């Protein structure tokens, strides 16, 4: 039986988040520059998006570029931005075909103007699509996101728009960049590393974490399905006991 046929379509996560790790190591293993790995990683993005659409997962978030990544060598950062521009140019038609709405979180004002302009154009063009929302975390820092949400809420309290007693988890979540998007039930990280690297710190509070040894350029639909199957075998208790759930 194929992996896809083993999925329980009534027990799919509504939101899957992925830390796409290992492009550089993949290239190094093949004696290539790191940029070669980033280029190859675009195909894995396509595989993950297609897999999500095919089985009916409505939200997919990919950690594409962190604020810490700006510290990488300038040549690599420039190449990454060019890859992003080319990918947006090439893939917008595919997103439209598959009914995928493009979204972004992070400080995209830090991106080169050519990149942010194309990104915003693609977001606008795909805005009416409803099959899946693909969120790219670009120039993203979860700690910074939390700080900015705190500042915004604090200012509203100081301005008299909010009472301190009104500040709760729901209000805080609605001031994050992911407002309106359900928290991920499953977070996948490739390359064998087992950490969340400043990614969706608030949103991942009760997510199932799935770590796979494959480097991102080797990740494909079958790996995506394996992660979903592993998720479906887990008992999600949210602080309760097994007996309480049953």
C-alpha cells in the first residue's frame, strides 16, 4: 500500500509548518557551492506544497529565511534573494493552478525592492485562492514578532483603548503576524537537527514535532506523507490524561 493511501483523511492537521534545513550541507556533500543546494531546495518546496494540496491540508508555513540569516556571507544572501525572485516568477502560475494563496510573515521591508515587489504582486494575484494558504516566513524572527505584539498591546492599554484585564491569550494571538491562521498541529524539521530556531515560538506551544534526517533538497512528497502518518499515530493530550481523552 502506498503511503498516501495509508493516510486517514479525517485526521489531517489543518496546519503544517516546516523548517527547511540542510541545503548547504547537501551541496557540500556533492562538492558544490551552498547556493546549489538552495536552488535544489526549490523543488522540495514544490513537492511539499503539491502534497499538502493533494490531500487537503489548508495551511502550510515554510521557514524560508530568518533574521539571523542576514548574517551569512553577502554572496550567499544575494544568491538566496535571486533564487526567491526566480521562484516567485516561475511558481505563481502553479500556485494559481492549484488554488494556493500566498502569504508572508516577517519584515519583508528588509528584502531587496525587486524581491518584495514581486512577492507582493504574487500575494495580490493569489489572494482569492482557497485550497491552501502557503505562508513564507521571510526575514522572520519569532522573538521579534512577540516583542512587536507586546508593544502594540501595551500602546493600546496606554491609549485607553484596552483595559489590562482584557489582555488574554486570544487577544495576544490576534496581535501576532499569524492572526487568523490556526496554530500548527505539526512541525517538521529536516536535516536531523532537533530545535525550533526562533520559529513560531508562541504558535508551536502544542504542536507535534517531527524531525527527519534527510536534508531539505532530498525531501519529497513521500517524506511529507510519512510525517503526516507519524502525526496521526500520536495521542494529543493538551495537558490531559489518556483516560480523560477516552
